[in-house]
């Protein structure tokens, strides 16, 4: 190895040169001077330069890129709209309405801002029902200015707690935004309605009187409204001055108006006013639906007084001479996602020509465009309307047509939303307690690849000459996504299935099939489909003949007019045989010899009697009646005997059957509503004391006692005396008895029959509860011991609330007579105590009601064992045997009935002497019991059993003596 002069070896010298070269290159690169470098060095220089540059301008360049991107997107969106639909675009919410929680009596305002072109029209909804400012003047204020829309609700109360929706719509589409309102009540505040229920008492210092039995009010009516006649489209007003004594300034009465026994609520058709002295009701645009018996009720605590009068509304003049009157009472039934059934009542006036059918029109809420739903007139008074858009609300109207032309349209129906019934029930439900106002919606991922199964329970629910309505239940296997349905049909006896809805998707489990050949038999089946495919078909229905299942009723019979007042006549008739689904009756009158008939009513009346008002005194009239159901109007009955219009002895029945006597809104004009003691086939119930005080027409010795039935003695003179007595009773005394006291023992005025050996039945007895759920109870009772010489035709059930041991007012549970000795009473209040009474009826009339039952509490039964059997009867009684029959319990417990045990004992024996007849449970509901001792009296009872054990025994039968009565024959 060589050593240089400097003393450094060659190897070390090379290493120093390399290091010097590297340092020189680095210095040149850092100085940026023109130095030729390799590609690797150049790449490294660019990366370091980019890194040095980004530190200085990173924020500014990023902001510029974002702004540029936004500008490009807006420009593209603008050109897209400009090119595709000439600036038209669907509405969209810029600001959505916000939910609020407020206190009662405060105001609240919802705001929203909407964009779109043309400018969207915004409609506000409360629980999916459009808000009508005219119906609630001063309650709602809706404003729309420059794209900013608002809904203001003034003086909110607890009923304003709801879900509100703002719906924006233009020609390109519709969009909705939701907000909730929760109205909270101050702690300790008492609802005024509780004061009238007798559950809360407050000192006089708070302005409320202790309206118990110690407080008495004299309520009288001055300047009363009389029978009123109007015409469709007119404004009618009813008014009455009310005088209350004593006058307590800080305690105001409750003013209630009823039509045919149904409480009237304010609406755009009806307005009510109370000035402190005078009560008034105004029909802003009278229609035939407004015709009926109007009752003004003034309530002061536990005391109330009523006054009633009838209002008649005639048809408006037809635009085309000879055209029929407008249909009435248009209702929407069975609404679903894309389907609704529209029903109506036929008019009384046909214009002199038979009605050929009806046209149904629909209009989406918020618009004024009416669309005809059917191309050809339909005769049946029900029609299924399909093709609705889910989530939209609609109103409907109906027009009648004959060969002269088309009638005026009916009053529009109430709005109905095209929603699933479960969604509608959820929207209509009110919160039971204050809540946060937040609505949380969770969506599940759809189950891909799940083909829905077949629908179940497919059946034909309605069939006419024009259409057949199918109903089914959705399948259990369908995944989480929505499903649609395909309906198929085939002629009965073939397998040539054809799809009915090839273009229209069916979302609802209901469908109306049209274009069927009349008289032919068809079978139907349904398939489900979703994104995964089409499922298997359901089981086919049985063969269905395309024809009207409901026949037009036959003509009523036995038309009998009776004198009433100087301008009215009471008309009675009998129901047509085999009548089904009767809507009511139309009555017409004619002056003898004129040949011109005028309708007495324009709204069908139920019951079999009616007071025809507006007649000319001294003229002779004849009457005729026809029945109405959905299939059409019956033929007219035979003309009645002529009767001269004169007042009956004692002044007649002015607006009903002695409304002052009965203290109820009842009357002869209409017997179908739930007025106390009034039934379709029964006569009114009168206060006993009022009848006893009215003895001007006959001696006290001939007056029956409270337990006797008027007219049951067979004495015709006696019956005439009773009739005259009812019409001449002192109104002032009777009104006090009826309005200021609770009902006591009731007498029923019976139908007078020609047979002298028949009488009304005695009261039923042993009323018991067979089942109890949250809002209904099933009652059972025993047949009257005395049937009156003829068969029992039915029973009527009344019920009343019992609050703190104080019984309330009797109310009707059923309008038409029921033939079974078991009946379910609906729409009761949970945990409320009730009492019941039952009256039996036969051809002679309605008997005396039973004594009030023991109080029963309406609550859900949760016991595991079954309830008691009922209707236990003894038959085939012989000297050593009999046959016991019974019916299974209504409440079966938590498992099916496994059998029955029969117990017996001698009538006079003590309770511990009950013994079981059978050791093993019986599967039948009858048993022949042998080994009886001749001449001995026995009683029996039955118990049901299931897996949980033996249930409560039935009521004990009446005592029966083991004996073979003369004349009985044995069957060998």
C-alpha cells in the first residue's frame, strides 16, 4: 500500500474524495443552481419542493376546490332542471316545522319554508285530517308569505296534543314534514268534566256548587222552538230561552244539543251559541242529513231538563225538471291503503221516474277537482272505490240518475285517509300521559330472497250484479319489505285462471272484481309478490254467483193512522217479513181524492211509527210506507184508511210520546237511538208517580199498582182510560218528576192486542255476568216465569253507571230485540261499576223490566279456569228422571273446555248437600239424570272444567218436581 507525501494512504484518500463530492453535490442542490443531477436526485428535489409549497397555501387551495365543486354541482343541477322539465321541480322543505311542548291556554306557532316551482301549495293536517279554519273560527290561523308558511293554534288545550303535518304539493309531486305538539296540564288542575261525574267536590269559594242531592235547580224553557220546515241549502236556526233558579253566577250550565239522541258537535255545518240566557243552534247549510228530532238539554250538576222538537228538510229544486232528489248520508267504510267502500241512502223523491242508478265522485282533500269513479250507474247503495293513492285524503259525493237527468250532488262525506287500518288507529290514538313529542322511526333491513307465502282466510264479503268484493289476511311469511297482491279468477268448474289486476298493483287485503258475467259462478284466489318473486296462490274460494245477495225488502203492512194534533197524525205499521239490513222507512201522505203524494220525511226513519207534521186541519189524508235497504226501495204498502186531521182528546202527542212526562229525548218519531227506555218494538216508559197523579179520567180503584202492567187485564175500557190518561197528564208536575229525580220503578205502555188471553211477560231474573273484558261484559239471565200466554219474542237490556254508590241514568244496550238469553254490552268504561236490568217482550208488548242487578265491575278476567255455563234448563221431566240442558261458558279460561260436571240437591237441602251426578267430565252439553224420587223437588247446577281446574258453577235452576204430568207420552 502506497503512502503519499502527506502521510495518507490511498484508501483513505479515495474515501475523503467521495465525501467531498457528496458535500459539494448537496450544497449545489440546496442552492438551486443549474447542476445536472440524476433522475433519482431530481425526484427527491420535486417532493421536497411540493412539501414546502403545500405548507403555505394548503388552506387556500382546499377552500377554492370546495367552492369550485359546489359551483359545478349547482350549475349541473340548474342545467339538469332546465333541460329535463323546463324549470319545473318538486317541492322540498328548506326549513321543516319543529315540535313543541307547551302548557294549556298558551298559543303555539309552527313554521316551515318550502321551495319548488311552480310555488307549492301547503296544507296543514292534524292527525292526518286536514285542518279547516272555517270550522273552528279563531282557533287556527294559517298564513303563507313568500315561501314561509305558518300554522298558529290559539288557547291550546289537552285535545290539541297531536301529530301535525305540513304537506307541500305542486304538479311535480308532494312532500310532507311532521311535527308534534304536546299540551301539558298544570299539576293539580281538575277537569271540569269530572265535576259533573260526581267524583270531585269543591268548595263554593272556587265557584262550583256542591251539586249533590241536597242542591235543587228549577230549569224551565221560554220562547221554545217549534216544529221547523226547511229546504236544502237554506240556513235554519233553533233557539230557546232558559231560566234557571236559583241563579248562581259562577256556576254555568252545560248546554247540549242532540239529533235523534246523538250528541251534536260543532262543525262547518252546525254552529252553537249560548249567551247566558238563550241557547241557539244554527244549520248554516241545511241538508237532509240534518232532518230529525232535535233535543236541547240543559245540565246543572246532577239535574237536567230537556225540550225536543222535529226539524224537516225538503229537497232543493232540481236543476233538471223530473230529476230525482240528491242521495244522503254518504259514508266511507273499510278504508285501506288504496281502497274504500262508499255507502249512501237513497232519496225519498225520484222525480216521477224510477232511479236508474248512482254516480260516485271523489275529490282529493285540498283540491276542487272531482273525478267520477264509475262509468255506468250502480243501483246498489254501496260501491268499492279503488285506485287511491296511499297517504292521501279524499272526500266523496253521490248523484242519482233517472231518465230525466242527474240529481244535485249529495253532501260530501267526511274526509278519509287511504291508510292501513293499523296506521290510522295509531294516528288517531291520544297519548295517555305527557310525552316528549319525539317520534322515533326505526327501519329494518329488508330480508332479501324471501318469497312471500300464500294469503289466508280468503272470502267473498259482498257480491252484487256489478262487482264482487274479496277479503283476505296477509301471509305470515313475507320478510320485512312490503308486499302486493295479484287476484285471479276462473269460471267455477274449470282451472282456467286469469289474472284480474294485470296493471293495477293491489296493496290492500281487499279488492273489488268488476266485469263479471251476471248469473255465472266464479272462484277466486290471491297471490303475494315482492322483490324476491311471486308466491304460491291461496286456497280458492267456493263458487260465487254474480248476483245481488241482498234482496229488496217487501212492502210494510198494516198502515194505521191515529189522530194527534190539529196539524199532525201518528202513523204506525208493521215491519216487512224477512227484511234484512233495513236502513229505515219513507212515509208519504196524500189528500183524499187528489192523487198527489208528498213525502212526510226525507231522511229514513227506523222504528215502526212516525208523526207526520205539516198537515192541513180538517182535511182527510191517506198514508203509505215503503222500506229501504242497500239493495233499493220496496214497493209501497197498501194505502191506509182515510183519517181527518183533528186534535186527539187531551191534545195529542206534540213532538213525541209525552216528552214532558218521560223526561227523555224520546218520541214516536224515532225509536232507534239510545234514549232511555225506548226500543224499536216497544212503547215508551213513563214515570209511575206522574201516571198516578194523573187520575182525572178514571177512579183510583181502577188504577193498577206499580207491579201491574197497563193493558194486561184484558179490559178494553181500562186500556182506553190509560191511553187518555197519558195524553192529558199535567205537564208541569210530570216534568218535575221526570227531570229532577233518578228513574225508579218503570211502567211500560204495551201494545194492545185483539186477543184477551195474552198479556206481557213478567220480568226476567237472576242477571249474572258470563264474561268481562276491558270494555264489554256478557250478561245472562233467566226466562220470565210468566210468559203471558204466548212465546217470548225478545229481550231488551238497559244499563247504568254506579259512581260512589250513586246510580246514574238508565241507558239502552240494544235497539232491536235479542232472542238469546245472553248478550254482550259493548263500549263500557274499564273499572267502572254497572247495574243492569232486562225486559222481555211478546206479542202483547214489552213487560216490566227486572229489578236492577247487583253492581258488577267492568274489568278484564284473568282467571285460568272457565266461567260459568249458562241457560241451564230442565226438560223431559218424569217421575224418576229428567234431561238437563245447558250452554257452554262464554269465558273459557286459558285453555279449552275439557268437560262438565253436574251437581244436584233437593230444593230444601242445605248448601253442603250438593253432590256431583257424574264422576268423569261430560263432553256433551246435556245429561239425562235418573234415580229421582217421585214428588221431590230438585235444583241443579253445572260447572265447566279445563286443564287449570273446575270453574265457577252456573246459576241454580228453578226448583223442578220429579213427576210425570198427565197427557205426556213416552217414545219407545
